[in-house]
């Protein structure tokens, strides 16, 4: 009779041998060492060519630090336009732009900027047997900027453009 520890070791060795044999047999049948996995095409932003955009209301501190709603929209929209994405008033995908700003000790501005792509969706709820609607987050990115008051607006506009490029990278991958 084998001691319990020896039986456990024998079971592990036998299991490893059986698994190895199954994997070897599968590879022999396929004729390759590794099977190529098919690439999944399409992600949440696949086929999105039209978006709507909005900028959340800017606080007095954001305005004092050089933010301008039109400039934010223009900065974010430029990389999208370069790839052929159109901005319209109504679309299924909505890009929300938001800034939270604090003016700190004199002429220092601290801003957290965020962009989110959201899609309105409809679905059938089996429990209530009704059509429902909701919103799905497709993408988001953000950045934190601490600069002097004199160049805060310019620096964060570059940040908005960088967020738009982040959106475009995700958009390209999803296509």
C-alpha cells in the first residue's frame, strides 16, 4: 500500500501525462504546433462615422483659467475630421467633454479634463417584457493639467487634441 503523499504525487504525474498526450494528439491531427486564433473584427466603435459632441457647462474658474467652449470643441474635432468622422447635432454616439478646474494660489490653474463616448441603446427587458433604453460607455480618457494662468488654455487645448487622438486610436483598432 502506498503512503497518501506518494499516491498524490503519482496522480499528479499521471494527470500531466494524460493532458500532454491529449495536446500532442490534437497538434498531430491539425498538423501544426500552434493554431492561429481568428482575429475578432469590430469593437464598440466599429462603423462609427458620425458623432455628436457637447461640452459640459464651464465653471467660472474654468473660464478664468482660459477655457473656451468653442475652442475645446474645435481642438477635439480636428483629429476626428482628419479621419473622416463627422460631427452632427444628432447621432447614436455622443462624445461628452468636461473640465473641472481649480484656481490655486495666484496664477496657478489645475484642470482635470475628461472625454467620454456614449451610445444610446434600446433593449428588451425579459423580466418586465418591455422595451427599455439606456446608455453604454464605449470609450473614455482623461488628463490632469497644472500650469500657470497665462498658458493654461493653450496647454489644455493640446490636451483636448490628445484625448481626441486617443479616441481615434481606439476607433482604428475597433474597425
